[in-house]
C-alpha cells in the first residue's frame, strides 16, 4: 500500500512538473524574443 501511494504521488509530481515546464516554456521563449528584439532595435534607432 505504501509503495502504491508513493508511486501515485511521484507520478503526480512528474505530471505537475511537465505541465509547469510546458506552460513556462512559451513565456521564457517570448521573454527571450522580446529582449532580443529590443537589442536589435536599439542600434537601428540610434
């Protein structure tokens, strides 16, 4: 019974980690894109 509960909890943690990673990945990519775009736009405006 203990092993069952442990495997269930660990699988849930892995699932949450995957969901969090999948949700934060686009945000990270968007932030990197925005910062990169600002850097490329900076010299052009100057």
